[in-house]
C-alpha cells in the first residue's frame, strides 16, 4: 500500500511538474517589437545612473542583452534598418537600399514606401503608402501565415516608413503621424478604407493639442546632466524663432515657425504620444486576447529627429532618453496589466546609431570631415570628360553611390564596366573618400570581413549603383557644420542595443558578436514558425529558455 501511495505521489508530482513546464513554455499572447530610431548602444551605459528601475533597467535585469550587436551592412538608414530587423535579411536580398534612392529604371528619385496605387485614410494627404518595394517577407508576415492569417499585426510609428515596413505585407493596420496642420494619426487604403473608431477617438481626444502646448524643460536639474556637453554650444541646429539651442523650449511659441504639429516629432512629447497611441492600439484591437499570437510593432521616431538636430553629446539627447525611459516603464506596466506578466515577449533595438557631430570632434582634435556632394559630382565629371570626352555619363550621385547613364554610354558605344572602374580608380584620390569599388567587383568578389563585406551585404544588384563609395570615418555628407547624421558602416553607426525580454527569454547577457538579422530568426524559433523567406540571420539560442 505504501509503495502504491509513493508511486502515485511521484506520478502526480511528475504530472504537475510537466504541466508547469508546459505552462511556462506556452507561446506568448503578444509579441512587441520596439525600435528606437537612432539609439546608440552606449546610451544604455552612459545614462545608466539616471535611469529609473522600471524602464531600460528592468529589461536589462530580467531580459537577455546582446552587448556586441551590430548592423552588418551599409547603408545604416531608417528604412533599411527597420526592414532588416523584421526580415532577418540585408539589402542585398530585401531590396530596401535607402530611405530614398535613385531608381535607375524609372530614372527618378523614389521614396521607399510611396505607392500611388493607394489613397490616404484619415486626412487629405500623407498616406499613399505600401510595403510593395520590400521584396521579402517579415517575421510579422510569417506569424500570420503560420496561424492561417489569424492573429493580428499592428504597427505604429511617427514616421510612415517605420510603421509600414515592420508591419510587412499582411499587417491588419499600420499607422503613422501626419503633422503640419493636421496633427492626426493616419493610414493607407492598402490596409483599410476608413480609420477604426479607436484611432478616430485618439485623434479627437485633444491629446496632441495638450502635448504641443507644454514647454520642454529638463526632467531633472540640468546641472546634473554631467554626461553631456554644455547646453549652449555651437554644434546644434536651432529651432526657427529661437536664438540659442538652450532649455527651456517654449513649444507654444515655436510651433508655428517649425511646422505646426510637426514639432511634436522633435521633442520628447513625441515619444509620449507614440506610447499612448500604442496603448490605445492594444486596447482598441484587443491584442493578446485571442487564441492566437498577435504582434505589435512600435517605433519611436522622435530620438532620431532630436539626434539629428542636437547631436549625440547634447543635453537634449540626454533629456530625451531619460524621458523615454519613463515612457518605456509606462508601457511595460501597461503590458503587465493588460496582457499579463509572462504572456508577452518583446525585443528592443534600434534602426541605426549615429556619429558625434564632426565639428565637435574636430574641436577635440579628433579626425572628422564634411563631404560636399556637389563638388564631388563636378570632380567626377572632370574624370569622364578627360577619359571619355563626355560630361553626361553620370545620371545620379546619391547615398555614396554613382549611377551611370547607360543610354548615353550605349549611344557613344562605350563600355560601362571600363567607365565604372576608371571612376572608382580616380574617386579614391578625392579627399575623404576611403574606398571606391564597382558593381562588377561586388558581383565577382566575395568579401569575408571588414568594411567591404558590409558594403557587399548592402549592395543589391538590381537596384544599387555602378560605383559604391565609402567615406573616411566620422565623415558626413553636408555643408552644415551643425547637427549630425548616420549611414556608414563604422561602429558609431552600427553598434546598437538588442534586448530580448519576457515569455521564453532567459535573464542574462552575451558579449558574442551578433547582427541585426538575428532578431527575426530568434523570434521565429521562439514562436516555432518559419523564418522570413530572405532570412540570413541566426538564432540567438543562448537567449532562449
């Protein structure tokens, strides 16, 4: 009798234990992707002493942090980054090679998500968008396909491209912010013919008016912001109507001269608006409440606008991240309440980082440079005149790529490969051009490491130019010595945070090298679904339970 009782107890304990394991390993009800536009990895460490316990620190403590994660291609722009995060691929296969680029077939500049086949929903303009230029599927597409098109994908961001591309081709809704005189969240007829009631309610709530009426001052005493340079400095771009780039910012008086509601994009209130809209989406769409796994893609666009204007070392960037930390804490608390702890998985990353303002680096005797695109084009024309007796052999120079005029080359019975090689050979002699290679080189040589490998992973044979250029480190294409940008393959642009957190994720950190393409396959493995069809990333198995 005792043996039978003991066996029964052991069996019962085993059953309970197995049930608990199964319960702990159940798929999340909601996956949340958080992309912070222009976040350097060192923002996690530089401002750490001033972050609260419930934002960045919470997911660093209880999630899995990849300390050595990088973008593995050039160019590091917003549209390219968001696409690579969600496709697990690089521009060589997913086809998004910039925010805008020269279309050598249409012979004109194009914008990554523009699509004249659709109409704006929510206002009169700003919404003719779709993801059709993205050639591969996303993790959000694969999740819907795996569930027989059940489960919802909702994507939100101030920038249209940052909402459209993460949502993939099958999103139930993608929403972005139309500023100027509108001040509304909108979408495209690619997704729907009219805004849902919850979006209309948000637009009618008066929230945007409340946010735009509040001044921007520092969250804490500005004298405690010792991690950033002086507030009054010569390296920042002024708001129109303001004499100095210093706190406080009287938004009410500045808004009319700075694009009306567009000014919300460039102040921390834009992050608050995005957080509130994301929360409204969770409730309005009943995300995480069905028998299927839903996906919410959130992109915080405001840090990019602030970073461009004020630079990496500014008081404004520091204050923005301290406030964003509180926004994230608010979002995480909402997820705990609305979805339930253990019922959601999230990742946090960035679409690129940023370089210190070159003129600031120069003031510290660190090599940094400005590249004048117009002067360079004149230089290239002198090359083609000297060697081929024509100044009409180049159609466009953009994003550090040279597109040849193949119609003119054919008319003159010249060899495009010879022209491209000659331009590359001579371009390297131009000041602040570090590397110059042809498309033929990209097609015929396999680079296994270094900066040229990153260039190759960003090269798309169908869409990229005939000559590809890499500038010197800390070089930006600008004639304005204020503000900063991104786009290179150097560490300051490529080193970004990747943090996994929640259902199915271990607590810990890794110093191993990972790339941005590793997020999508890791999520696919966690969800037990197929990888995006252009995937080149690998599973971060050490992050998974």
